[in-house]
C-alpha cells in the first residue's frame, strides 16, 4: 500500500531550481498516515537523484558493497541472534515430567503455554515470591480472597489465559518453582552464548565495512546537500 505525501511541513528548492524537495506526512487509501516522508517534486531531478544521508546522490551512485560472502554470514548470524530460542528439546525434557513431555511432543497447546507462562513468571518474580504466592493460592478457595503478589499472579493468569480458576492459576506457578534453578541456569548459558554470537557478528561487520571510510569520502564528494525550511502554516 503506497502513501501519498499530502501534508508538506518543510521544503526547499531542488538542484535544478524548477521544483522542490518536500518533507512531511502521507496517507494511504486506508487513511493510515506515515510521518517523515521525503520526495523530490521535480520531473527532472527525481530521475537524476536519490536520497542519501544528509543530501542527494546521483541515481547511479552505488551503495556501499563489502564482501558478499561476509554479508551473507552477517545476515545469517543476525537472524540467529534475533530469533534466538533457548527452548531446546534437551532442556524441555528437563523442564517437563515424562507425562508432560509426551503431551508436549503431541503438540498439546496447554503444556506449551504453561511452560511459556512459567518461564515468564521466573523472569519477573523471585523464587520466594512465587513460593509464598503458591502457598496462599493453595490455601484459598476463591480468587477474591487473594491479596498482594498472589492476587497479581491470578490477574496475570486471567489476562493470558482468560480464566482465573485457582486450580489453573497455580499450575504455571508450580512449574516455575520446580524449574526455577534450571531456568536461571539456561538464562546464564544463553546470555554467554548470545554474547559470543554478537562478538562474532561484530567481527564480521568490521571486516565487511573495512573499506567504508574510502567509500564515505567518495560519497561526500558526490553528495549534493540541501537544507529543508519549515513551511509556515
Ligand atoms: Zn529539479
């Protein structure tokens, strides 16, 4: 869905002087808006130039290109970091009982969801807080009897799972308590692993951008700077 720049807030003349460079917000056919749009409103200049940092460049001026093999490695590594998933089958078999494991393998949604909830609980609460809340919830008959963190956890459960039945609320809490030490150990391992991947990525980046200074010098030599002036309303 394309946006039409229909509200200009700043502008300045284009390089040839017959038209202008405009900045503002646009709307699409669905009436959604987008800020920070910039266009060249000149039939000649829009064919000759493209936007670059702090100015315009000839349309055929190349983008920076490092070693494509390293770029490929960078992209793959970046994807791995962005989509890092610590729930390996080995860990899951430690987190779940044999019976739960069977259900998990059979793609039982409730087990996967409980596992996820319990991990979030361990992220957000101390072991002592969870233990105290679990005791209170076990002793209570209705959620209306709860206070403090126990109440908070019941309400949290309701937000995620649309139920506040205490026999359901307690399930992920007990799993979080049971796996607390394992979750923390996994977090530590993942943190170290991610730091290693990040370090490797930084090394690839340094290698990929090693000629960037020379490129930037050339880019600046070809750059046509412009200065937008705010339009009075
Ligand atoms: Zn022009």
